[in-house]
C-alpha cells in the first residue's frame, strides 16, 4: 500500500494523541456553530456527527486519507462497472438494480461487459408481472386458491436484506397484500417454526440463493418441497415454487420452471441482493409500489454518493467518522440502535453488510493492512437496548460509538408513544456525551439526605464518564423510499471504508473454509461412519456427539 496512505493513518493517530483529543464536550464550548458545522443535511435526511471528537484538524486528516486512497477514483470505477472486486474478477454493480433503465449502467465481466441496466429492466418487468398476477389470484395454488403466504427460503444476503425490508414495510400495516415467513437456518426447528400454522395450499415458496448450492438453503428447499408435495401432490411443486438465483441450471434441476425463475448476475454480491429478484419476497409481502419506492430511495442515495462533493457526501462522512473511531481512537466495536421497531433486524443485516464486506486483513496487493479494519457491529432496537447492554456503553471500559437512527414521524396514532421513543433516543445520545460527574452525584445524594458513608461508597459507581461518541441519523418518516435510502447509505459507507482501508469489500473468502469442512464432517456424523482425521479436539467432539445420540 502507498506510503501516502500509511502517512495519513499515522497522522490520524497523532491527531488523536493531542491532549484532550478524545473529548467531545470542549469542542462545543470552543465552537458555538459545531452542531450545524458537523452535520450533513440532504433533503429531510440528517447525519449529525457533532457528538464525536472530530474537529477541523481531524476532518482534514480524514479527507487527506481519502485523497491518499484515491476515493474519488474508486467512486468513478465503482459506477463505471469496473472490476472493483479483483479477487473474484467482478464488478459491484448493485446500483443498476435500483436505477431506471435509462441510466445505462454497465458491468465489466471477466471477459466482456454486461448491459446491466437492460438486463435488470427486463427481469424487473417479469417480477412485477409475477407479483401482480399472484396478488390478483391469476397465479394461484394447485387447488385454485389464492396465495396468501410467502415462505422465503435463503440465508445470509439471500435472507437478511429481504427480511429487514419486509418487516420495515409491513409491520404495523393491516393492508399488506401477503404475509411472509423467512426460513434461513438448516436447524430443523427453524423449519417447524417457519411452517407452523401455514396452509401449504395457500403458500408460495421462494428459494433465494445466488449460487443455488448453499447447503442450508438447498436442504430447506428440499424439506419445503416434501411439505408441499406431501400435502398437494408432486404436480403442485412447479406452481408453488419460484427461484431467485444466478445458477439457472441448478434451479432447473431442482424442478422450478423457467417462468417462475428470476435471474441476476455475478456482479450482484449476496449482501447487496435485496434489490434484485432476491427481493421478490418484499414485493409480494409489501406490494410492488413499495418495492419500487425502496429501489427509488436507494437510487437517490446512489446518485447523491456518486455526484455530491466529498465534503457534503453522507456516506463519505459516515465512513470517515467510523475511520476516526477505528483507526485514530482504536475503537473495535460499533453499535447501531434504530429507534423504530420495524427496523428491529437492521443490525443483523448491517452485520453482514459491514463485517462480511470489510472483515479483511489483507490489502488489494496481498499484503497485511498494518491498520485495523471493520469493527464488530452489534445492535438492537431502541428503547429495548437501554434495558440490556447499553449499561456497558455508558460505563464500561471501552469506547463504543453508537449510530442512533430515528424517524421524526410515526405511522400509528399514538403521538405520545412516538415522542417518548424520540426522547429516549436523544437522551441516550446526550447522556453518552455529557455523562455525570462525581461532584454532581455527591451533591445530589447529599441533597437527598444520604449519609457520608453511603455517598463515599456509592458515588464512584454512579459516575458516567461521558465523552462517548454517537451519530444521529434523523429523517422524516420510515417509508419505502427512506428505507431504501438508509440501507444504501450504509452500503456506500462500507464501500468508502473498504477503499480507505485498501481492501476488497466485495469478496468473502473467509466463510468458505468452514463450509468446506462442514461438508467433510457431515458424512462422519451418520451411524457407522468411519472416524475422520481431524484435530484431536474435533475428533473427540464428533465421537461424543455420536455417543450422546446412541450412534457410536
Ligand atoms: O456464507 C456466506 C454467503 O456466501 C453470503 O455471502 C451469501 O449471502 C450467503 O452465503 C448465501 O449464499 P447464496 O445466496 O449463494 O445461497
């Protein structure tokens, strides 16, 4: 990696070593305009990063790193459909999935180029026709009944994005056209849970798998096939199944018909595939209109990311704040708290988007990075998180930056509840930053008549050190458009960070080894199978597992 980038990271560390450089509250005292200068506003969307220790010098240092990493060049190459995923010789052209056909986006292949926009438009029209036919009952069950439920089978990117978006767009709605259940884990209990109370005669099964070889998905699809065929006969299978995949040969071999198969290309990464046919569950459950609005919102964010100057660019700024926390301050975790119950699984999706993309230790030229990359991401909905792990964020030994996500308007008729939700979000961010001093606690306890012995013993435990950073992402309303915009904001943040860290954000070689080993162990778990040649611990556990099952 370039000396310029190494120097830029070193400079960030020097900036963080300045006296008081980790403190936030003095920055507000020094700069009365901080609250507006350290936030980015685009339409109704605000990313407020003023509650961080980033000052003008730090921001310059971060933009210096962006220049050293040629972020603008990367952005051009990404949108030009160049192979920004060199280890798989692929482009990362998920933006074409949400762009209008006229955008004319193209994606480089190992040899040649795809007219990405044209391919997407053709498949999107087929999807829309399919969704409308299902909703109208023109595409019906083997019994002639209208489909009322979707069983969406898939894992990782073929599950999390569609699950988050479907929940966001249907929870709390009474007029959603269909209900969706999601089945991802190969655990047989998950199958029982997902099909419990479902009527096979009214269930359309979607098998989402980019590769159509993923063990969990193929096994669950076979179980679902047996479930449908057992209830309605083998002839029902083609009517009750649809597939969403790049592997059309494997789909056909499974027995899913061409008119129930929706394809996409290798330049769509699994964790970016909710916008592709993999999102069919969203469109079926929420309706085509909301699905299209979600795509429009994401495309709006794509254009903002592509065109806005770096200093006004929301994904860029969000990425730079994260880089400050990881590479200057040494934070190794990132918390996401969406104060919206409809986004309750958003952290799970962002875990894959961030950690599968940027959980890397080797730069594009194959050498070790020499700097930290992706932090561990976790989260829960607010306010629930306040009653579980937020204690550690306030008073633990680590500094854990938080993203608070909040819509100003709710879609229910209890304004008091929404104000309470918002009050909690703002209060948490404020408490993390301002904390509470021991002197204030002592005075408060004395006022309430506590004994000196109690004050001495308890006050230190109540101190909240403050100076803990957070971003607040605030927008008008959680609708399909703003949902698409929000998810695309994080996708591009991740791409920017990958560029600055000099890594390939679009491959995921680390997950392969476990898959291969699982394939080898599986036959050893069948009764009478010969023992394998693993390490002693793994051999011992396999033997014990078989003994506990009475299959030694
Ligand atoms: O195991 C990780 C992964 O490869 C993800 O990248 C992907 O989203 C998931 O598996 C599912 O893969 P597929 O869509 O091919 O079934």
